[in-house]
C-alpha cells in the first residue's frame, strides 16, 4: 500500500461553531509507476450538508477507484456513511468530483473542529456481473445463468437473495469462476424489492449488490384460472355425456334379478 499525496489543509468555518480543516489523500493498492493524485479543490457549505469538491487524476483513464470520506470525529477510523455523489466504488477519474455529506444525520449535534479526509484506492472488484438485467422479470422456480468477470478465480463467493432487508435464500461457497446456474426457489413470494448480494468469503467487507428487480409467479394467475375452468368444463362434459338417458350414446347392462322363490 502506498500513500501518494496529501494536499495543503483548507480551513473553512461551518454553521453552529463547527470549523473544518479538510485534507485529501489517495491510497493506492498497487505497486506500478502509474501516477494517481487526488486533491480537494474547495468545500461548499449548504445548510446541514458539506459538499467536498475534489479532482481525481490518473495517467490511465480506464482506471476506476473506490473513494471514501473520513473525519477526525473517530480519528479517521471508519468511512462516513451519510454520503452521496462521487463516493463508493467504480468512481471514474475527472475534475470537480463531489461528495455530499449530511453532517447532522451522521454526527447529530456537534461543535468544535473537524478534519475531513478523502481516501481512494484502485477499484479491483472480486467479481463484476456481466449479464444480469434488473429490468427483467424473473420467474420463481426457474433457473437463470449468472456470468461475471472474476477478480479471484481461485476464491469463493456467497450469492444471497434479499427481499428488502430480509435474506430469503443463499448459495454458499460458490466457486468464483465467472458462471453459476442460479435457481430461484419456488417458495419465494412475488415482489419487486428483490436484490442479489455477492460476498467474497475470504473478505466479507467485499460486497456487491444488484439493483432491485422483480420476481413473478412461474405461471401468471389468469392462466391458472383459465386452465382450472377448462379442466372443470371437461369433467362436467364427461359426466353429462355418460349420464344421458335418451341420447342413445351409451348403453348399460342390467344386473340379473334374484332367483325365483321355490313353489309352495
């Protein structure tokens, strides 16, 4: 791991007596000579939010980065979570990138000095889906091929199906080989809040979620009703055909009567 750059601190007054000292750093998980730099250009205060503007430059425009924002509130030990914008995985290089941080949602009531730090590393995912269409409707009880590019062919991953925040099914220790035949259990309920979660079994902090998608019944309900009506109609027709008296379509055989009584 190589620490490439720190910029000069930028001090800015914030509302409520909070004063910010903003630092930028870029941590690269690689050992090549390709140059990467990150620098906070300016900081914008918008109500209870801080908008951090930064430039992310690299000599390889195809690189993507994982960008995180840290604060001195916890001595830069964990990335801030109430952030949006150009933060997280798959961030492309460029000028005037923005991280929007909701200070009140993250820290609540806080007064004093605060330092922020932007950290980044080259994004090398343990896997990346290549064929999963979240706009498609998936049928329960059916199987679908999943394919992905693997960042660790010798590793294993867990594939879990979530309905909202509830896990409803999991396939454990799947080979990270780039393909898997995924079967949707027939027991899941139809819904539109499903997601797939992929986890690296060697490093469970490495997680990838799909966007939400819809699971539908294997056979639409109107079709089931129509088939049921048709079946009932066939049974009724068979009963009517077999029970007619004057139609002449079928014959019956009389059972023999009892033997005659002996004469007195």
